[in-house]
C-alpha cells in the first residue's frame, strides 16, 4: 500500500514520522509531504530526505497574524497540487493521512477523495479556532468560516483520529469511526525485553529524597499566547510564600522575556535554560523538580499537551488547568494537582504540602510513571492505529487503489 502523510507544521512532524514508521514496518510505501518552514525558528529550512517532499511555505513571524493564515492556506493549495500529480501517475497513493490543523487541508482532502476515490484519514492534533486565547468571538463570520473549513469536510474521512478524548466531544465526531490516539514520547529509549514499555527512569533517587529546600518546579515548552502567565505567576507566588520555589524554564517563544520577568518577581529563584533538545540534559533538570506546569488560558480548548507527556515520562506530577483528559487523569490517577482558579491560596497550600511530604511525593511520582506506561507508549499508539484501520479498511487494514 502507498501512503502519504501530510502536515504543514514542523511541530507535528514527530507524530507524522511515528505514523509513517507504523506503515513502513508492516511493508507499506510511505511518502511524507511536509513544509520547508521551521515553526519554532520562524525560518525557511532546506532539507532533503528520502521519501520526503518539502512544499515551500511562505515565512511568517507571528503565530496570530493574517500572514500566517495566508501562508498556511497557500501551503494547503500547493500540497494539494503535489498530491494531484501523484494521483494521476502510474503509482497513485492508496491512503492519504492528513494532520489537522491546518483546517485548509480538509477541503483538499475532500476534493482528492471525490476525484480519485482514495481513502482519507484525518488526524486531529489541535483545534483552531477553538484554541484561540480570546473569548466572545465564536459568532463572528471569520471564525465561523475557519471552523467550517474543517467541520464541513469531516465526512470524507474513513477514519478520524483525535489527540485526546476531549476533541471528540467538542466536535461531536461520529463514534463509529473516531479513535483517540494519544501521543507518546517519540524519542524515549527502547524498552528492555524484560520490561515492555518501561521508560528509563533517569534519576528515581532524587524523588525519594525528602529534601525540598527550595522546592523545584519546571515549565517546559513553547512560551506563547495560550499559556496563562498571570495565573502561573499567582500560583507560584502563593507557593513561594509557603516554601521557597526555584523555577526552571525550558523553552522559548514570543513571550519568553515577559514570562521570565514575571516569574523572577514571584519566586525565590528562576533559571531560564532556553530551548533544550538533548533528552538527557532536559530530563536531568525535570527529575529534580516536584511539579511540571501545565497551565493554559481558560479559553483554550485542549485535552492533553505534549509537555504533559514529557513530565509524566520523568515521573513529574502536574500543576494542571487543562480540562478533559488531563483533568480526569489528575483526579483519577493522582498524577498531580488540578489548579482551582478561584482558590489559588488553597491550591498552593495543597500542592506544597504534598511536595514536602516524602510519602505523598513518592506516590505522585510513581503514579505519574504508571500513567505514562499505561497510556503514552509507542506500542499502545501502534495498537490503536492497527485496530482502527482493520475496522475501517478491512481485515488486514490495507486500502487498495482501483488501479
């Protein structure tokens, strides 16, 4: 079977490659249709990899901008042209896997499905415009059109994967062909033969030590318009009033300077590490921390964040405001503290008391690791894809083009 996997975003490429490895390992021919734009560096990159097609994407500098929308729309159009050419060739694709967003890829997928009868899969990784950090704009024509670009073309997909359960409910997706496909830590060490799916524990001893002076807390990931800087500052300041807090910031983004400055006025110490891509270096920082911050603005519709999986991999409990899947996991599996926006002082008291108690801290640490092993491993990821394709495409999970 010949499979194309399409994404406009360099941020989504690790998931795209993981999906591709699933297909390649069972003998399918995989082609990746990516952009030539690095969304973190905001720069064009020149790459040449086997089985990859890089479609030019117009550069932009701000995530919330008309220029970005125009750039993504042009990419979707041009990617559609690339796919059209291949579908007319003597080796057309048998399956098209589109990663959404971009919403503008959905009408492209619908058109290709209608024109060539090729099965289409949607992999919904984020919700736009629902994740805009602005309230009261749902009714406006531009927002309604943006949402409709995705929603009015969902019927063309033979299967729809969502990054979390919450997206299924928000979009009202059909239960008979929608599957929750939790992401996993793609660069985690391979499991040992006697410990299937067991993530390496870089420094368990640090968690079992009762020493918490100061209390180390981590923020990992993009520093952008959807994180709630004001709430993070208020919570950490309240925690710091009870016990000294040292915040470690790993990441970068357009609001990095603002974020670092706000945190320096809230806690005893701040270390800004910048972006760290070496896993061992990053993990060595995370495992010394009591919590990982997973706090976004209330308008943002997210059920699970990639930073959460990084935290859980290191056994790091969450300070969390994200609803849906993550909120439920914190409540049900004891993997951290859900932050009550209306009772910050009480939340701070509770979080500090848990972190300073050796037994409670060790229990949260173990629960975090158990949660990772249960839900966020490559073997589970592959099993979900395999079962879904068998259900939707036939006994062996392979689509066959009419040629």
